[in-house]
C-alpha cells in the first residue's frame, strides 16, 4: 500500500518521485473545525428523510393477479411519475399501469437537495462526447426547465418551488480564474461573494438565474402521483418486478411475485435500483448521496450568513458539495460519494462527519447549530456522466439511466423522450445523452 502525504492546494492525488501518492489538502481540511464541535452538531440527528416530513402518504394496493394495459411503467420515482402523467395527457384513453417495488417517491427521488437543473450531466464530458449537439442539448434542457415550472403550476402541485438559480463558488486561485472566464451569469469577486453569502472560504462566485429552480422533491413526488391517479393511472405499490419478457403475439409481460401486466409497451424507470435489462447493468455504476439538514435557523443566525437571494449553492468543479435553504430556513447540505479505491487506499472519510465538518468550515459563525435530519442512499450514474435512453425487446421496452444527481428536472425530459421512442417519434437530438 502506498503512503499518503498531504500538501496545501487543490486537485487530485498525484504520484511523487518516490512512488508515494501526494494528496493535496482540500479547503475544508485547511479550515477543519474542532472535532468536538462536529460531534455536538450530530449528537441529536434523526436518521430520516427531511423531504417526507409532514407529507400525508396515500397507500396504493399491491398488484394481485394478471391484468392488461397499453403501457406499463416500472418505478414510481420522478421519472416513472412524469412518464405516467405525460402518457395520459398524450392519450387520455390509454390504460397506464405503474408498478413500484416500495412506496411512491421513496427512493432516489428524495435522495437529493431539490436542485431542478437544466443540465443533464457534466458539461465538460458532454462537450467532449457530443461537440456538435451540445448546444442543442443545453437548449432542450432550458426548455425542459421552463416546462417543469409550467407543469407544476398547471397540475396544482405545491412543490415549494423557488426560481432562485444556482451560485457556483470558487475556493482557490485556479477556480477563480476559470469561473471568471465563464460567459453567463453574475460575477462576484472575493468581497462581493462574501457580502452575498458570508463564508471565509469563498473567493469568488458566479450566479445563474436561468439554469436551476429549487423544489421540495418529496412534495413533487406526491403531487405527481395525485395528478397521475386523477388522470386515470393505476398505481400499485409493494409490487417489485421480477422479470420482463415478450409473449407470443408481441405483448410484453411484466411479472411480479403476485401477478403480471401484459402491455404493448413498457417504460423501465428504476434508475438507482438493479436494472431489469442485463445490457443496462454494464452502463451503470452506483453513487451514494449523503444529505443533512440543520435545525431551523433563528433570524439572527440567518442574518449572520446573509443568503438573502436563497440561491442553490454548489462548488464550481464537480458540484459534489451542495447547499440550500429550505422553506422553513434550515440549511440542507449534500455530497455525493463515488465508491472508489486508489492504490488500495480509500480517500473518503466517514461521510456524515465529513459533511458536518465541511459545513462548519463553510459557516463557522453557525457553530452550535445542530443537524436535525440525515439520510443517504444510492443514486445512479454512468461512465459517460450523462443521462441515457435506450430501447429493447423489439423496441417495445424503453429504459432510462444515469441521472447522476441531476434527475429532478431531467426526469421530466427523459420520460417524454422514452415515450417518443416507444411511439416511434423523433427526439430532440439525433444521438447522445438524452436521445440514447
């Protein structure tokens, strides 16, 4: 096993002349708070999903026996719910059956900070893979974000939507240089960014108001489920799918332990769960999202931070660290951890402690504030870092994978493209991330 040494700076680990790995310190390590203060902040934290607090869940009966439909959807997260709503809006007479292995909106759909972004993946990776279509993808993403806001309003969903945009922050000189070169948004130098949001580790920022809105993803899920049932969608919870196969005559049978649904078309929207198609398993990798919320801030505590414009907050390089204010003025912070080992050594410390430490390094004036909720779980990602669509079973089965934490808005767009694939219609781009 290689020895690790730490140096001040930024960037990934690099080998030194002796063959050892030199890991540069992060800004959070250079401003690391007292371990006792971190432990105190976590001492009374409940292991439960904040987004599900106060939501009156509706129970849907499990599937029993055999039935038929025009479209079967597997997975009642955001993608499956959007697919169900759009399918019934497209054809009100269609019989749409939605199967969920657990409870509606209880998976990856609530393992996020509620950042509904126009982007479907990593910008740098997208430009490299699809240089001739990337501008079209960005345009489609912006149109989808506007459509999401419009649909939430039209469907009467109280998703606590806040069109406050996203603020990218820089921690070191190289990040400042690259952020300053960006073309869009409002630029903040060191003084102005700290006036906007009071943090000693922020050195610059750029605020874009057009690429992100904030929502409550739990309320979005329950609102979409209500809208779907009002449109006539049949939802079955506790109905885990065990297999998908083609029957004589071309119908596709979706099987559960206690029943089956036969339909001409199927949309697989399982995302973070094990893919039902073998070929999809080779495209996917799992990542874990860790989230925490503080107790509600007092007026004095909130004033010490600033944040009057309530933007979503991200680090500029990877968007792995995120933070935002909730409707009741808690601070939610989140981080994605990719399971990885380099040279036999795992670089990730205990995630919740690390997240609390990063929070206190960012906002030392909030020492003493406790975290009320913490939760975590798998979200899916792909090697290409962009959402992906595909078809199988003689083009009767569509699937979507790889939102990598950007599925709050992207799920609506991808759901619509899945339906277009099934109905043989054209998609926004010839090939690439969203078209598959």
